[in-house]
C-alpha cells in the first residue's frame, strides 16, 4: 500500500424519512461507489437501514482529496457526514479465494 495514503472512516447519517429524490439517486450512488471500490479509493462500504447509518473507509492522499471523493457521491448532499482519520486500518480480504491443496 502507498505509504502516502491515509485512511479515513466516514460515517454518513441517512435522512429520515428517505425521500423519493434520495431513493432515485441510489443507482448512481452504487455506480460511483463501485468505481471508487475498484480504484482502491473506498476500502469498504456498509449500510444499516436499521440505524440509518452508512460506514465507509476511504483511502486518500489528503483531506482535500477525501472531500473531493465524498463530494463526488450523489447522495452526500442528503446526508450528515462525520470524518475520522484512522490510526490504522486492517481487514481480511473477503474477495480472495482460499487456497486448497486437495
């Protein structure tokens, strides 16, 4: 991993109730998130409708780059955003196949 990158936990609070305008932007949000996941700018993305909270870990060179990434998401304008710089981020690679000698 590039040592010049910093990881940030971004917590989004969804609006209540979810409006038609919000819901209509979900397909564009998913496309943008998938693009950022593929490019390595988003490391994970999780949603709980029960708590109206969306969590995501971003990887960026600066807070300015992070803000550009967050602003590029179609639903950001509808949500409250809280950002925390992470001291470290560690996760298992859920997409890596396990090796078997069988």
